[in-house]
C-alpha cells in the first residue's frame, strides 16, 4: 500500500464509525424525516437547521419554483418539520405562507379593459 494513501485510510476508518454513530452531530431536538406521500422534493436543509423548516428554506423553495400552496401542503403533511414560532398559529413562516395564500385568493381578478372604438 502506498504511504500517501495510509493517512486517508486511517482517517476514513476513524471518521466513518464516528459519523454513523451520530457523535458530533448537532442535536437541535430532531424534526425527523418527512412523513407521508407528500415528500415532493421540497427541501428543508437550507437554513440553520437541517431538521426543521424555516424562513431560509421557504426562500430556497420559492427560488426553486414551488408555490406557496405546494409548500403549505408539504408542511401540512410534515408538521414535525415546524417548531417554536413557525408552527401553525405561532406567527412564523407557516402563518406567513397561509396568509399569502389567503390574500392571493381574496384578490379580485381584473378583467381586461376593452379599448373604446
């Protein structure tokens, strides 16, 4: 075995069991993996927590092309991804998304104006 490969092998041998055991991982209470059939590619790993959905995750998913309704449906199917103020009724991101959907639905549809002849 080449000598230059040996440090990599030793490091990998020591690191892999450590990583698999969960040691050294940040434990922010755990939201768990998405539940149900609504795991449609929406991501919740953009923010400070890779276990919970927050404002940075919302912005990232909007940039990826998801609508507020799709994101809300996803969060409804995966309530374990929300915590603290972001839960329904907490005034956070869930309520902001819900409000956006409600306000959009309430806006009157404008009819095209006809040009006078």
